[in-house]
C-alpha cells in the first residue's frame, strides 16, 4: 500500500498546507480509536516544540482525541524523548509529539508513539492512513464518554530527573564549562537545568524561542554560532541539539565538530570497557562512515547497517538485542534508557567519559579518522534509479571503489531529490565517481553540493 501521509518520521509538511487543523483532528480521532484498548479511561500524552503552529495543531489534536473518548494530557514544549518516556511513565495509551525536528518554523509534524514509547509499526501507520481517508463519524463517542483535557505541570522536573538517573549517582560535571545550543526548540528549559544540576557551568544559547526562530542559525544543523561561542569563551565543550532534541552534535574545545559517528564510537568503547554492551556491536545506517566500522572492528565490535532513519535503527536494535545505535546526523539511541534518540542523554553519557578520563574533549571524542566522504543531492525523478544506463554506471563505479570505499545512492524521504554519497581512502577517486553518477542522473537536474 502506498503511503499518503506518513514518512520516515511521522507526518510532516508545511503548516496550514499539508499539516492542517483538519488533518490533526482526524489523526487524533484515528489514533485515539485504534489505541483504545481495555476498560476504563484512556490517555494520550501530547508534547510539542516551540513553533507558532504548535498551538493550532495541539488544540486540533485535543479535539480529535477527546471526540473519541480519550483524555489528552498536555505537556507543553518538551523534547521528543521526554514525550516517549512520559507515555510509558504515565501509563498512556498513545503519545504524540508535535514537531518537524530540524526543519524551519514554517514546517510542522506529528510523531506518534505506542504505549511502550516506541514509534509505530508500519502496519499501525497504514491502519491510521486508512482511517484518515474514511468517514470517522461512526467512531465518535457519546456525549457522556467524551475525553477531558488537562495540563501536566511537573513534566520538566520528571524528565530532568530521568536524564540524571542515566548517570552514576556520584557523577558530577563540576569543572566543565559547557556552551549549550538548544536551537530555540523544545529543550530550551530542561537541557540547561539538567546540566546545571549536575554541576556544569552552562552558557546557553538558542534559548529564546519566539515561535519563528526554531533552528534558525542555531542548533545541530547550524553549528557555526556554537563553534564561535566555544572559542570565544574557551569552553571545554559545546553541545548542539535540534528543534525537538532527539539529535545532538558536539564541538570540542577548539571549535571542531564531533558528529554522531564519533559519539557512537565513544559510547560503544566506554560501554565495552564497563561491560555494558548487551551485544558486542552497534547498529548504524548506510550513511555512517566506513572509518567507524573499521574502528569498531579493531575493538572486536561489529556494526550492522540499516536504511536511513532512526526508526529502522531501533527496529534492528530490538531484533538483534543491541543497546547502542544511531545515525551520523546525531540521532543516538541508547535503549537501556530511551526508546528513541535523546540528544541530552547522549551528551551526558559522553561528558561522563570526559570526566572519568580527565582528558580534553578533542582527545576523548576523536576515536577514528573519517574516510573522505562526498555527498551530493540531485534534483531528479526517482524513476531514474531504475534506468539501465544509470544502474550500469553505478555498478561500474562500485567496481572501481572495490573494498577501499562505499557508494550509496538513495531517494530522499523528505524532498524530491536523489542523494549520492561516496567515500573511500582516495578522495580524488571518490569525487570523480560521485560527479560521474550525478552526471548520469542529471536530465536536466540541478546538483546541490552538500560537502
């Protein structure tokens, strides 16, 4: 069945175009109907980031859920991992996060979690899609069974305490000067408070949301402001979250970026030393650097690759019994603590390694030398990936790279482009091969260099 609404991470699009109050109302009704199981009252936990359109979508969802007899519990601005955690903690039947993650404020989205705090399966998403295209009037509750909405006031303290409990009780960040970029997003209050309570000196930026400035020149996808502030203040580390705080990147004391691949290497090595890995390896995506795979192999750790998207990483982790996984972009899943990516918890785990080793962040977090990686976007129809000419060019290119590199060509799940990624020991060869693949796809297509 072709998907009409859900993408790789919930339903996402421009507010008041794709993401309308009418759609949010029906999502609430459909999900509320599906997740009413057993007797008694039924609860839905609803969080959001700081986009202006969040108010509109929140109230529409409340109306939808209440109309089918669910009690909406409103959290206000909270990180996505907090919503997942609170869905389980508050024994809710379903959880909702209103966010478009790292996108600009014009976009918004609806992410759904089951009662176990995990994102929904393909089967349930398709069931919701079927209901969205149907007449839901027969699913509505009688007047005496309508839901009641209420705001939950202590959720910040709950999440902060949860995050702190992922560390040993005696762990302190005292002596660390931390610049924290919250992207003017969902973690703008909880993340600075949590690190401060752990003893760090916290200089927070991206903590003045106005409904329009989420991810604007701040956050994990725009780290230049963080890099400059770290160098200016001679901080020990910089931490950048995205709009809903489910991803993180770090900046060392010199202002150099530390991506998700390096963070996974730090955690995997540290947990291996402490005998905390549930299996001797991790799960990453096809986009993670070959240098990470080689480094883990030197530690006798494996790396399983999945399609791009944290949901696929989590699925493989659950199937294989892994407790560490993630993406190069900074979605890191530590399943001992969370059912989804948690930028704050990941950053805290890495800071704990820094404190235990007593070394600067640049030494702790530079675990391997990444292979040269070239990534380009080609605006072209996805049907070209079935072209014999293009497929022949791709196979020829893979043969030239051999064991010394990788080539990944995939359609984007969020925009009409084909992504071409090559990596290998020989940068010149990689650049030539990627350029040749882009030429084969250009018909006429516009190529955007992402390097």
